[in-house]
C-alpha cells in the first residue's frame, strides 16, 4: 500500500483528524472517493480477526473486573491459566482505541503463556470503551494525563497485590499504551519489567528513575515515534538501565495489531511477541 496512505492514517488516528477531512485527503491520494472507501477496510480494525485465542478457551479463566484506582471504579479484563495461583502479573495497556476485542485477545495470549494478565480500560471514567473507534479516539483527547497515569500506577499495585499474583509485575503497551508503559517504568519503582511497542519515549531526564528492565519494539517506517529513539537510548545507556531495543525494518506503526490488514506484519509481530514473552519470563521470576 502507498506509504502516503499509511502516514495519513497515522495522522488521522493520532492527531486526530476529523473523519471527513481524513476521507477527503485519502480520496486525493487514491484518485477518487470510491477508491478511498475501498481502501478504508484495510486500514481500520476488523475485530472478526480478534480471537486468535478463543474467548472460551478451556485452559483459561477470564472475567471482566472492577477495582478502585485513582478514586474511580476502573473497568478491565482479566485472563490467567485455569485455576492459576502464585503467577507473575502483566498489565496489558491498550492503544488509543480503548479496551478493544484485540487487546482482550492479547490479554488471553499472555495468560496462555502462563501469566496473570490484566487489561485496564483507560476510558473507565467515561463509562468504558465505546464500540465506535472515532468516538473512542475523541474521548482520549479529553483524558487528564496526570490522573490517567495515577490510574495506571494504582492498577499495577492492584495487580501486584492480587491473591493469585506472586508480587512480580510487568507491563506491555501498544502505541498510546506503549507510552504509558514507558511512564510506568519511570514512576513505579517496584515494577520489574516494562515492554513498549512503538510508544512515546519518556523525557531523558526521567530515565534514571527507571528500576525495571525495559524492552522496546519500534517499526522502521514509523518516523513520528522513531524520532525519539536516539535520546531515549542514550539516556538508558547513561543510566546503566537494563534494556533491549529492536527496530523492525520495513514495517509500520501498529505492526503487531493483526486486526489492521494494511499495517499488520506477521513476521515482525510473531518475533516481537516471542521476545516479549521471553523477556517477561526472564525478569518476572
């Protein structure tokens, strides 16, 4: 697909652009509104593909959960091995679409690998993630960043102190959630491991606060996010922080999201997830 289309879609989903403006600009690139509309399904999420691990998997316990964090009732999704106890815990942090079927599937993937996995909904205060992605993205523009970080910091504490958790915790975030994962690494001294997929980097001055091991996954074509890599890596080195950094050449932002046909890259997604699980196994002992 024309890289200009991918770049435009990235602007649409992260700036965000109004849908009518996005479609008009997409029509200019593709040559007509009819062609723009034919391309659109390859860009947008198709949640019919979002159950690589069946919702009713017999090897897993899953449930919708509610807990107090940041002074509000947080909504979330939990998955763990059937009757699992004394498990290392992983917080799964969603993109700027909210707690979608795809993220719930990623939560089950982590559980199937032997972890207690909890995925909070950052839009809990607004009633939870709406089905319409444009509506969800607009809600994200209204989130108070300080309050949101507090909610996720306390979500780590909720996870760490669950009776079925062994007290060792990590987090993995994607896109918007990747940025949150980096912030949790800075702000949660008890966090053992943080994995960020194409997430915004923290300020270099904050990097010495990181106590967790850090693993970073970036898409080679993701110019917007990749611009922050050099400063982040330099700060990690200066602080002697344990980290791993991987750049997957020739792939786009959101390459791990298998519900987005145009941006998903199977080889990179599989490799990055294998590395993620190995990293957690090594650091959440």
